[in-house]
């Protein structure tokens, strides 16, 4: 798979030195901290967490509307 080098992936903060690192990089260029690769299970957990938060928000909105 070829990655478009001109595409902007945004940035993330290095937890070791607080530098801004391109989001598509796996290692901080300043301190060489290696970002952990998320497992498929972690991606699934994020998805379920987001769905749960949306469901909770919907319940709170509906509870406020039908008072």
C-alpha cells in the first residue's frame, strides 16, 4: 500500500517530551519514544465506548424533553 506523503494526518503529543509529532509517525523524532500500536480490540472498545456515550446522551436529551 502506498501512503500519500503530502496528505496531512494531523499531529499528536509525545507523552515523553511533549513535542508535536505527525500522527502518521510511530516514533518521536526528538526523544525517540515509540508509540504503541493499537490492537483491533482497542479499536473495537473505542467504537463501543462512543456508541455508549451517544446512547447515554440521547437518553438524557429525551428525559429532558418529556419532563
